């Protein structure tokens, strides 16, 4: 697959996400309510050379080879935080500071996920971000 084809698979997965999770995101980032970041893959990877990325991209033969992650994120209404996240699909989450990174885990969503499973995962992630950020 090419980089463009890999990106298209992620966009197709994002189009399957109900609009209620996309409202106001990704730009500008909504303040004071959870938002969905969109599904992303690590092919190509930001920390690799062009040659290394070319090999990584060339190794992807079909869309099912790709795994995607996403987050629900919450930015507080006050400057400086607090900020919260929940990773999808592994549902790990917590508080973080601006500029800090957090572990996305090893689990991935694949393009063949059923719509029912996709929406169940999104609903659970949204519920969890609301709980940990204090949004009712």
C-alpha cells in the first residue's frame, strides 16, 4: 500500500464514527467537554527516516494489516488544565499535563471492526472520559 492509501483507510474508519463525537474537533479543540481525536496509525512513524518509513509502508499489503488508535480528550475551561484522556481501544486513561505524552498501549482497532463494536467502544470511551474528567 502507499502512504495515501494507508491514510484513506484511517479516514474511512473515522467516517464511521457518529457525528456527535466529532463536533467541534479537531480544530478548534473544544474546551470543557470531551472530544474524539480520530483514528491514527503509526505507519509511517514520525521518528523514522524516509528510508525506514518507505520499508514500513511497503510492508503493508492490505488494509487489515493496519492497526489504529484514538483518544477521547478533555481540556478544562481554565488555563493550564486539568487535561484528561482515554485511549481506544484499550480504555486506559487518566490525567496528563500539556506537553506530556502517554502510553497508547498495544491494542489496535482494525478496519474490519463491526459498526456495532465500533459504536460500543466509542460509547464506553466517552462514558469513561466523562467520569474521570467530572463531566456529567
